[in-house]
């Protein structure tokens, strides 16, 4: 017997109290965009700009604390006030939950190729370059990869961005695979929600997109997370899947950062 789609508990969750459209948007915008908008405005103030430049690490720490505070509020508010819209306590089959995670396999396979390419490139570089050239290449590659990210290439920036990347799935999946999917599914049907929810997820990342292919990949990822939520009946499985993929994607960057800082510390 084929499992029903969506999971029976999803319809009950969609029928429970949902956040308003404005609040749903704020639950996404405040953690992801508000810190950036506030600091961009403050940089127009010369005193703040001079301080942020001179005290770069302190500025990044303040930015990180602001972002984590807003994200913590969004997650706690979502699950405390609208928990029944995101998951159902008890009565769910764990076998079906675990089966839904098989939907992650194509994404994992895609990223495994990138990780293999990265490791092969490092090995080839080690064979062709001497120790000094290898160190220079690693430092340059580390700067190219990490400097363009939100918190920069320092060890503190690596730590902050890593923590943000691992924790952002709680906020994003509650909004997109949870509330947005509930609204779209109740109004236009669950197959429509399966397509439009990840579309909203990918379009929300347009400000940080560099190529059209990134947008297509984000849609694919969002489609996977939404399908897992609809198949399992719990947003927690979508959060788990999103977190696992984020960790997997970060592995090459973490290896590169480890090699970089290890070299700076004299190989200790």
C-alpha cells in the first residue's frame, strides 16, 4: 500500500493556528536581513564606520550576537506559539520518517562529487607544488573562499559563519517547509505547495546569489526539504535534512580553514 501524500498529520497541522503573512515574513527577514540592513545604515555614520574598521573582530562579534538573538527569537516564537502547525506529538510512524530521509540521497550524491573534486585538487596540488608553494596556495584559497562570506576569513569569522550555517535550518524550515507550505497547501493543494514553497525558499536567497545555477540548486534543495516534511509530517525531519546538507557542504571549507590555521601555527 502506497503511503498517502501528504502525511495525514500535515492537514491537521495546516488547520491549526498559523502566523499571519506579515509575521511569517518577519520570522524570515529579521534573522537573515535585519542585521545586514542595520549595519549598512550605520556605516553611513563616519564614527561607526571608523570603529567597525578599526575594531573588526568586535564589530563581527556584535553583528553575530545580534543575528543569533534574532534567530533565537524567531525559532522560539515559532515553536512556542505555532508548534501544532509544524509537528504533531505522538502517533507518527518512525519508519516512514526514516524512509523520508532517503530523499536526501540525490543531494548527498551531488555534493559528494564536489567534495571529491576538492580533495583530488588538493592532492594534485600537493604533488606538483613544494611545501612553500603549497602553503601559499592554501592561504590564498582560504582567503578567496572565506573572505566573501558574511563573517570573513579570520578564525572568529570561520567560527561564527559555521555556527550560523548549522543553526539557520531551524528558522528557514519553520518558515518555508512549515508555515509557507501550510498556507499554500491549504489554498492551492499540496502538490502546488511542494513546488511553490521551495520556489519561495530559493527566491528569498536572491540577494546572495552569484549565478543562476545557484538558484536552481537552492530550488532543488528546498524541494527536497519540503518533500521530507510532507512525507514525514514533521518539520523536524526537514530541519535535520537541511542541517545535514549544510554540514556536508561546509566540510571542504572547514578542511581548508584547518589547513590554513594549522600552517599559520607552524603545524602544531
